């Protein structure tokens, strides 16, 4: 229910601006000071709502920011950057990242949409996000440059420093299709 306030304040912002403009118009047409006060109040409330949304960073916004950084690391073939986001206890995942990154040379990588985000439950600092990524690159297996869309699911945990770290990931073939 509170998603519109914490993740995207577009609806309250647009509603607040429209109501403010309506009450300013009513103030000019009726010459009532009360309408000006109401317009100022609605404008102030709208400003505070947008400010609160921008200052409050949700788990989904934190994880999405990490995904953007990871996509940049993939696009620049920076394996060490990606490994830096893998949890210390996930040694198997680190080896998979090194192996997967070593099989191809990437030219571009960008997140094109999020399928779902499952945030942490009380007492647990785990999250899972499923998203679609568009990638172009080359490998010896393919022979030449190729382009594809992949469905990726990443599992995160929070470490002792309260930072999100990767514990596991799954990449589905572009032939399986990407549904968002």
C-alpha cells in the first residue's frame, strides 16, 4: 500500500500539483484568501511527500543500484568488480562468476526491466530480485559478436557492514524467453 510513497512518488506529486493549481485558480476567481492558504498547504504537503520519498532509500532501490553497477562491470569485463559484490562465504559463486566472465568478452550490458523483488523478512537480511538484461558480446563458442536478452535471478544477503552481497545467481538462456 505504501509502495507509491516509498518507491515512486509520481501519483502524489501529480495529484498535489493539480490540486494546488486548482486552488490557485479558485483563489483568483473567488478572491478568497482561504483558497490561497489551501493551495500553499497542498503545495507544501506535496513538496514534503516528494522530499520524503527521495530521502528514504528502500531495499529495492539499494539492490537496483547495485544491479546498475554490476551491469557496468559486465560491460567493461571487470570480473574483479563483480567478485567484490559476492559474499565472502559464497566461494562457489565467486568461482562461477570468474568462470562465466572468462568465457566471453562483453561489449554492452544493461538492465531492461525487473520481474519481481522479494525483500527481506523481519529478522532475515535476504533478498531476491529477478530481472531481464540485454547483453552483446563475443565468445569462442559463438564465434563473433552476438546479442541476447537473459533472465537473471540474484539472491542477496546483508553482510556485517549492512551492505548487500551476492550469494547465488541463475541465468536463463535467451531461448527460454524473457517475460516481464
